[in-house]
């Protein structure tokens, strides 16, 4: 068996919703896949008209092409692997409950929104609301791990409940906004209003971070938990690999005291 | 255009017909006796062997008004989880517990319902409620205006105003808001909540106005009786959901002093305090009281297990329930000088003792009230469950084996505390037709709905009989609304716009003098802007009509 590979034929005229793909793979024969009805904006189209298909292993799915206008790739992924060779659109891996999803390029907003379990790896940059909550939802990402080798946009980890978001680059404004719990790491600083409205959780930032007045400076500490976390991320390679090489004391800022105030921003260098 | 439904088995309790094989003739939206001389039958539909009933009527379902819209706003997950795509005919929509207006109309019609009544239209929100109801396709609509915690009435009662003046105010409210009846919700209690009260018993004085709930129920029940409004006072009694509240419910029946009242979602008002958990069923005592008092009617407000959202004007009880919300969010609000509302999403669980017993209590009431003309099939949509669960509920009532199997699934302690296992009764199709058609039409004073006699609207449902009533009632073979086939086998085939049902009780216009001054001083709009005229309501019905029902005496006080 070889990886089931879908290659985009040509540039899309509008935004494509790919969320029906995974349920269809579970419920129907592979031969029927080209007839699967998808929607581009408000128009119905068949999957076979947009993609060429090769391979037969649905547990090892590969999407090839510029999928920056394809939304909800890997929505509801429950197991197996899915790789995108190229960019991906919004809501990547929405509500994923398992498996592993890899994108080599950039992804748009709401990647890993409402993630439950599994891992998402993004080679390029991520848009706003990475690991955030779906519009109006009470909780964002509630488990699993997201690794970004580029930068992430604004409101990374919005209303996040559990799990880890690890970003080798920088975070935009309002990183960890309204966080309930979980861990967000950035290795090249974070934008304005970091931790805005966070109730619990940890926002770990190497480099510059502007902290609001509603965070209390609790001094510098060498925390064993931080070293343990760094060690656990060694296998991710790149910028993450060297973190555990030395003891890195952290400056602990507790807040947001305008919300519940049990969260923390841990700055280190 | 004359249509003949040929050879169906007519179940029409209003005329005592139980499965009589007969032809039914529909002409131009009405049921007629038969073809005139030389008249041609334009369309002949063979329905032999099928069950033919009038369109079903849901007399208590929250389908419009401010609180439903709050529920919609508050529950994006409810919408995401249940999207409805547009078809050639129908527009898109969404929502399981709080569906959009369009989806509500389509789903009701597909199930064979042709008239639905919003039970809690706050006068201050009446225009919004009419806009939403007008946007609900196919089915007929109507609403009960809500009084009883409003400042104006309580001032009148505090100051000892005479009954005529209160009657004028009640009639003015019904007429100005284009309502079909009047509802009281936690009488005086919503007002008490505004003064930081958290409980108001039937004989406890509201701390600000020094008026008791008993007085409010009695005064309003009497007002409707004297105004000859067909539907008696629709009472959401005090102490909703509080263990031990059955006594309040029994006292409320007595408190009306013989004036007819309708007790709504009575399941939530039939709780005792027996047992280790201090929560028990008093369904038997409540049912016995209903059986004994012919002037009392009730709808059940059955709960079903699963996700829903509770929307109520009873801000006092919703504030209490907010802690149990799932997902954990809620809205409790104060609305002008009228009342308030509370919206709390809720997930009823069969393994939860309290929820399981609530489920059993509702069914016990259904089965222990002997007269199907005085007990109505509701889930208090969406408070007990969405209305789409009605076919399942009907099966629970009609099939005791199915009911016992369901009882075996719930929390064992709740099952042990319920008498449900020992109740043999099974509802017949005829009794289901009474409680979903004939009886609601009678209690609401709708002479041309809920039956298949000559002169009735051609709202007709044709069912294929099935050993499983749930299948039968989910997707009727034909649904006619005003003579047009609107649904076939659960699929909408035509979209029409239903009427709005109202009553116009007589009153002395002099009341507007003091009301005008009151509106100037206290309300956010002027009296002239508050009133909804006939032309406006016609416009709001989106192409439907305005149907005014006569105010006639509906029986004397017992």
C-alpha cells in the first residue's frame, strides 16, 4: 500500500471546505472518492475535478499543491497521518482527536482550533488564533501538541484549556488571551498585551515581551519544571533542541489579575 | 380547486370519529362536505388504509421572542453541530435546541404540526416576537402575553384598583400586543427577584408591592374569565423546579377559586422531598388533583435526555439553575418594568438521578391523568427537549414495553422511586389525536383548527400506520396546510406562510390615559409606538393572515 495522495490540479477560484473528506474516507469506498461533493464558496464541486488521486492508504494521506485557499484540512482527524506539501488555509485540524498532521508551508487563521488530541506540526508561519476557540466557544484547544517552526499570529492560544503550543519564532499581540490552562512557548518574543485576560496556564517567552500592568512580578527563579519541559521538547529539533543545554532561570509574572489571576508569563533568555 | 382524500381512516376526536373510513374534501384551503352539483374533483389522492388527522397543534413552545434569540446568540455550538443546508425550496438554517425561525417552521410542518403557540411574549418584546413568528414558515402562530410581575399591574393591585380596571389593563395588553391569551410566570416572583428575593411562596407578599402570588393568579384568572377570553390563564406556577413544590401547585389550583386555569409544564412543578436525596415524584397527587378539578388543564413539559437549552421568563429560577448549566454559561436579565428572563443551556442525563426522575415524573403525569382532553403533549420546547423529540415521546406513551425498556436504562434509584413500571396504560391513536389536536384547539378557542369537520381549515395530516409510532409520527405521508401539500414523507415540498391567531377582548379606552402617562414616565418607548396595530401584524406575518377569534364564555367558575 502507498500513501493516498491528492494533488491539486490548478489554482482554486474561491475557498474550498475540505471537512467532508475524512468522514467520507471512513464511510465510503476509495473508488467513490472522486465523486465526493465539496463546496467552493457557494458552489458544489466534485473532489475528482479538483484533485488527482494516487495511492490507496487512507491512513497515510498526503495533499500536494498550494492549499492556502483550502479550509478545514484534517478537520476531525482521529488517527493516522496527514501531510500537506505546501500551504494550508484556515481551521487546519479543527477538532482533531488523534493522529498527526504536518504542513510544510504556512497556515491561515484558527489552525488547531478546538484541538483535542494528536499533534500538528507547521513548518512555516501560523495565522491568528492558533490553537484558539471556535467563534463563540467557551474553550479553545483542550489537548494535544502544536509545533510551529515559524511565527504565530495574534491571539495564539485564545481560551486554550490544555496541551502545548510551541513556537520557534515570535507570537503576535494578545498571546495566550483568555487562556484557561495549558502551555504556550515562544522563542523569539511576543507582541503587545501578552496574557490578556488569562485565568490560568503558562506563557513561556524567550526574548522581548510587553507585559500589562495587571501582571505581578514575582521575581526570578530556577524552576525544575521548566528544565523538565525543555528536556521533553529536545526531540523536536531546531531551536527547541538546545533549550535544555543549560539551566535557564525564569522571571515569573503572575496574572492576569483583571481576570482570575492564576496564570503566569515566564520570561527567560 | 377541489381535492378528495379517498378512503382514509379518519381520526377526529372533536366529532368522535375513531378510524371511520370516509372521503375528505378540501376546497380552496377549507374542508367542505363534498363536491357541489356538477363540480369536478380536480385532484384525487388515494389514502386508503392511512390514518387521517387534523394538523397537530403545539400549544406551548418557545419559538419566538427575546429569550429564544438570546439562546440562539449564546449557543454557537448548537448551530455548528446541526447545520441545515438550503434546498431548492427551503432556506438554510441551523440549530438543534434553538433552531432558526425558518428551520423551526420546516421541522414542525414536516412532523405534521400546523399551528404552534409561543407561550411567553413579554409585552415589551412583543414586536420582536411577532417578527420572529412571522419569519417562521408554513405553521400558524400565536402568543400569550405575559403579565404578573409587571410594575403597572402590581401597582394597580397594591393600590386596590377594582377588577374592572384590571380587566381593562389585561384586555388592553392582549389587544396591543396581538396576543391569543395571557400567561403569568412565577406570579410576582420575577419582580421579587429584582428586589433581591430568591424565593416567593404562594402566600408570601412581594416585598415591594405587598401582593401575593395567590392574589395575582386569582385576579388574572378572573380577568380573563370576565373578558371571555377563550384560553384560561396560562400559569407557570411559583417555585419551579424546587423539591417539595407540589404543594404550591396544589395550592395554586385551589387559589384560582374555581376560575379555570391552565398549569403549564406541570412536570417541573410536581416534585416532593421524600427519599435519601430529598427529591421524589408527587406525580400521583398532582394527577389526582387534575382528575378531580375539571376546570384545570395542564401541559406536561416532558424532559428528554440530551442537550437542550432552557429559556424562561422566570429569572428567579433560572438564576438558581445557572450553576447547573452545561455548557456552563447563562444569561439572566431584567426587562424594562415588565419582567425578566433567564437562559441556561442544559444537558439532561439518564444516569443523573434528578434528571432521570424528572423524566419518569413527566411520563407518570401523562399516564395518570385520566382525561386526555385536559393534558397536553409538550416538552416545553426547548426547556425539556427540542420539539423534534415528540415522536419518541409519543412512542413512550403508546408502547409500554418500549417504555419499560427505557426505564431500565435510567438511574436505578430513580427508576426504583417511580411508579412508572407498574403503569399499564398505553395511549391509543385516538387519545394522541385528542391531546395533540382536538383538545388544544378547544382550550385555545380555535374553532376552525384541530378538527376535520366542514368549515375547518384544510390542515390535514395523513399517516402511514406503523407498529413503531415514532416512525409514523416523524414523517407523515402527507401534510396539508390550508389545503396545500407542504410536506411528504418528512420532506418539505411547498413553503407557505401561516396565519397569526389573536383575540380582541373589549375594554374601556380610558385606561390609555393613565397608561400613556406611565409610559412617558417609566418606559423606553411611548404608548403609541408600543401598540402593534392590525396592519403592522399582518405585515409582520410575512404573507400570512391575521385570524381573530371570538371572545366567548368558556364555562362558568366551578
